[in-house]
C-alpha cells in the first residue's frame, strides 16, 4: 500500500496554488488527497462522480472519447491529455488492487462467520457468499459506457431532447381548507343528498383560482442536471410535474414549454413516455417482490432493437441485475416490496425501487421529486452520482428537487432553480448561486451548505441580512427576489442562453431525427405512432402474469376468501340439508338459489376498494407508458375467472350435494356456470363504479344504492309480476335477477313437487280423498297432489323455462358491456392522475388554536432575534420512562427467517428528544413501531418479536439503539 501511495504522489500530483479533492467511488480510499489544477466546464465532464467545490474535474476511463482541442491548457505548463492518460492507467491499477483486496477479505469474513455458525440472516448470507466468490465489484460508469458502446455498434440512436420553458404560469384551486372527516361528518355526509348533487354540478362551496407558478422561464439542454430548491409549498412539485408534461389537476397552464422542437401537446400524443415524473410517495403493489416489480416494468419496456443481439429474456435479466447492483439492493430481490400495512423492505430500499422503476423507462426527460427521502447520507450521495453518470453518458435532461441536500450532492448539478411562493427567484449555474444571493445583501454563512443557504434566503423566519442591509433596502418578498433576478446579470445571461438554444434547435434537425428513430427502434412489435413500447396483446400477457402473482402471493386475502367460502357453504348445506321435493321445500329451494347467487356476488364487492386503492399505480404506469389501463382490466378479469372458477366449483359441490338439489350432471354444471357468470358481472360492475367515481366516498354511496336496488328487483323478495311496471326494465340489466331466474329454471324444470300435509286444502283426519282437495302451491291443479316445477315457477315468478339460456346470454352481454365500460373509463377518465394535490387538516380545537398562535408568535420573535423567547416552551408533566431490552424481530422469507432487530435495548425519558440514526435498511422504522405483544426475556427464535417493552404513560417519539448486524 505504501508503494501505491508513493505512486500516487509521484505520478499524479500537479502543482497549483488552489488544491481540490477528487472523490471517485472506485478508488476514493487511495486518492483522497489528490490535488489538480485541471478545470473542465460542467457540461463536458466525463466522470460525474467527481465532486469539487467550485469546478468539476473530468476523469476519463480507458474508453472515453478524446478531449477536444479547446480543453488543452498549455499556459499552465501541464499536458492535460498526458496527465489524464496517466491518471486513467493508475485508476485501473488501483481498482484492480482494491478488487483483489475486497474479494480476499470477503472470503475470509464469510468463512469466519460460517465456522462460528453465526449466520442468522440466511438471505443476506447467501447473497454475500455468492457475491464474494463470483461477482466483481460493480462499477456503474464502466457498465454504462460498455452498454453505450454496444448500442453504438448496433446503430441504436441516442434519445437526446432538451426542454425550454418561457412565461410559464400554472393555476390551481386554493382558498379552501379541507378538514379530515370524523365519524359524525361521514355519517351526515352519507345522507346529505342535496350536498352531493350540488358538488356533482359544481355548486356550493368552492375555492378560488390561484397562481401556483408565475412567469417561469429557463432552458435545460441534454446532459444538464437541474436542482430545484424551495420551501415546502413553494411550487417545486408543480414545476417538476409540468416540465415532465404531467398536466392533470391544474385549472390553467399558460406559457410555452417545448421539448426540442415539439410542443407539449405533440409530445404528449407521440412521445408521452419520454418525459416522466418520479413522485415523492412510493406507490407499488405490496405483495410483489422487488425482482417481480422491476421485471414487470422491464417486460413492458424491452426494446425491439437490442445491443449485442440479446434476446428479450437476456436483456431483461441483465438490466434488472444492473439496477439492483446500482442501488445496492441485490439482497432484496426476493423480498416483497410492502407498504405501511404489509411488512416488506425498508423505506429507503422502497425509495430506491421507485427510482429504479422509473429508470426502466429510459426516458429523455426525467423529474425526481424529493427522491432522497428515506435514504441515508451515503446512499443519497451515491444516488446523485449515479444520476450524474447516467445524465452524462446518455445525455438525458434531469430535474431533481431535494430537501437538505449535502454539499457533495449539490456539486453534482449543473444548474439550480430557487423557487419562492411560486416565483422563480434564481435560475443559473449552481456554482454561482451562493455568490448571487450574497450579492443581494443576505448574510454569508460559510458553515451552512449551499442548498440550505439558498432555501433559507427565501424563508422570512430564517434569512439574515448583512450589516447595513434589511428588508427595506434588500429584496424581502418573492416578487422582489424575482424582479431582482430579472434585472441581474444572470437574468440577462438566461435570456441570451434561451435565444441561443432556439437558434441551435433550428440548426440541429438531425438530432431530433435521431430522437424519433430511437423512439421507433425502442418499440417491440408496437405500432409506429403508439406511445407504448409493446402492442396491446403483449401488454395483456405481461399484466396477466403479474396479476397471477399478485393473487397468489396475497396469501392473507386468498386464505380469508377460501375460509369464508367454505364456512358459508357448510352453513348453507347444514341449514338446508337434503331439501325435500315436496311443496314445503319449494320456496326454500328458491331461497338457496338466491343466497348462492348473492353470496358470490358480494364476494366481488371487495373489487371496489381494490380499484380505488390501485388507482395511483395505474396512473403511474400509464404515465410511464408501461401499459394501457384497458389492458389491465382485460388481464385482471382473466385472472379472476381462473381463481373464481376453482373457488365457486368447490362452493357449488358443497352446497349442491349437501342440499340435495337435482342429481343431474347438466344441471350441476349449469349451476356452476351461472354462478360464475354472476360473479364476473358483479366484479366488473364494481370496477366500473370504481373507475367512474372520483373518490371512495362517492363510490360507496353509489354502489350501496345500486346494490340495494338490484337485490330488491332480483325476483326473490319481490316477484317480477308484483313489481311496478316502470321498474321491470331493471331486471334486464340486473345480473343478480338474471342469474337467479336462470338457476330457478335450471332446477325446477327437472323436478315435480309433491303436495302433502298442511299444503292440501282442506286437510285433516277426515279428508283423505285427493279428488276433493287442492294444493296451495302456485301452479297446482285441483284433485292432484303433484305440481310441475315448470308450472310452479311460471305461476309464482313468471319465469318461462325456455328463457333460461336467453337470460344467461344477457348476463354475458352485461359482462362484455361492463368490461367495455371498464376499458373506456380507464382510458379516458383520469381521476387522481395529478397525484395527491389536496392537503387535509385536523379540525382545530381551542387548545390547538392557542398552540398555533403561540408558535407563530415565537417564530416572529425569533425573526426579530428576541432572545427572551428562547427555550423549549414545553411543559412536561409525565415522569414515566419508556425502556426496551433484548428486543428481537424476525420475519419470514423464502429461505427461512430474517432477523430485522437483534438484541436492541435503550430508553427514552420524558422531555428528551433522542435521534434514531442508521443506514438505509438498518431497522429504524421497525424499531419505531412498538410491538406491545412483545414480552418476556430474550428469545432468539421468537417471531414476530421478542424482548420486553416497559412503558408507563409514555410514548416513543424516536430512539437510538445498537443494532447487531
């Protein structure tokens, strides 16, 4: 190692008055003190992982392109090309040495752990052994450059598109404070029909239109990374959505946004998937594994023209493996993603899955909204460097909004936009932003990171002015800051840059021709004008496989539905065990038909909730152009048919034979067919309601009314001939009624009923001659004890046995109609496509109002630097202490048990704030969710939790603890 360090000192040290530190992930341990005087413009850097304070250093790899002549600086006496060639050679030598050391140490470590028998996390142990023995250390830049070289050899064009926006103004609805509904509010709202009608027609209480963004302008060229900074609520998310062409949910969008030479409407119509937005919230199917989530995304995005002649399966596996290694989540490949209710991967790992899923799109314009949320500092920096590498190599146009970004992360960006209350107060080079705001009169804070400093200059409670400057003689409002920028040198430069870019667009027609060719080559059997990469039938096939996994892996729902079905079937079979074929069993037999139909129809009621909850995922995948929403409904009903057929068959066997229905093979399978058809029709009906209604509240009200109407007019409670004439038409659109009539015809046309006992009039010991008696059952004839089943249903229900298959055919038409409505509404009704745009608040009581008032007063006092107001201002009355000891938490994984927490201990005292710190995936979220069922002494095999919580009237806010890895 000493020889290596001498080599570094001897071959790579360049004399210059100002020294900078190079940070490269491949050999940072050896080159942490390497100085240089080589300065390269940010747009031309070849190694994005390099981080400098004011300028960036280009570190070429062996296959990097040669440096243009204008980057040779002979006035310093240094041959830049020779120095970089030596540097690249040294980089390869050190990388090889570090790989050898890493593999050697990994093998020793794994052998040591195995010999001691300490492997408890079988999943990670297996992956560690594999990686140590087989895999080389992952180098993203080398991998991507190799991929790019293969693409160039295969004549795959690059998708490069810039974005220019001018006088961009976005409006939305504001001025109304939305409160979370309590139970009394929901109860009153359910019966508030006039209020519902007024809201549907746009009447009643409405907000006013406000400008979320005003007069934004700027340009981002291919290869640019733009950091968007601003306080929460300033408009950063709105800008990221609009620049990614996500325009749903806003009342107006004025101004011009061009993607290369294409306006936003043309780009939406022909190249929708080339501008994508990664939202702040992570929305995934919780029961799919990480590998399955990314695998599905790849299956819809495998290009038709692939480098190296790879097959679709090879390309898919290669990209999934690269993404997992890129974000260091290989060990989660077979772990379910999870959500707040389903235990899965950690929040930071879920965030990385969201980023990886968006990268699968291969879009030319990418917007990331607070994408480092949930990531630890090291992972966040690696993520920013990865974006820098991808942006440089593939010349994507990248926009990122971050909160609390470090200085190293900030150094990865070319430009920064600062937003304050919907105004663009700065847009320009990132390295000049701090000096610009200091020049406006704000107090320099060298110990504060640049992103925090820039955001703080827009916060009236945080910004400070230089001596002699204050709000009177320095910009203090968003309008003042925006006006100052327009008058500044940076504003003038931006105008010139936008003008030059427009001129360049007119001259570089071949670049946009290549873009169109690249988009066309990325399609696999899809029509040329389609925005999707694969045709409709391949979308349905990919979705069918995904929905099959979703159904099968959601064990809880599957088990509960089967248990419910079997229990109800046994109850029905025992209550109506071996029904007699006498008049006493006639109406009861009809009741069995009705409840069999109704139960399975109500099993489909859960589709209403799943449709509403799955809407964000459908909207996200539509924006990513993974698939059409209509393809999802086609695939989903096919999977439902598969699972429902098996379940209804078992239900029918239990009910049909326990209750003694007619013993005929044709009658039995007709019974199964009609029940399945009714289930499918009601499933599609509930999904149609879910697509049609804007939120769950409307859907529940609408479905409850319609279901009640369907049950009442189905023909069992109120027979068809007894209904009001103007209501009878509902029978022909009521799958429950049509199914019930088909089941009645199927059963009663095959049997004759016997009239005896009390059903004969007159009856008694003295009346034994049937010729002088009549049966009370509808359809009977005087002097006969036998009643034809066909006559019975004709008289009692007005059912003609000849209409059995006609009614079933109408059910099939309803299935097709509801499916078509599903597909149409899914394509053209975009409820929730704008994401979560409304903030709900808890209603303020007197105590909360007083606390908020005191908080505002304290902020104002702090802004005035009133030291008398310092102090926590909290009144702590509790003396209880929360403690935990020997706390363990295990979860099941395919290979065994995975331990998330191991022997955790600690305490929290009232009035103390304890920080919970750890890398992404360390177990912070798991620890912060107390498990009250965990009790007893240390139990290494106890699941889900072991150890002891001791809590007396105290709550856990945050805790720091040791984790045994």
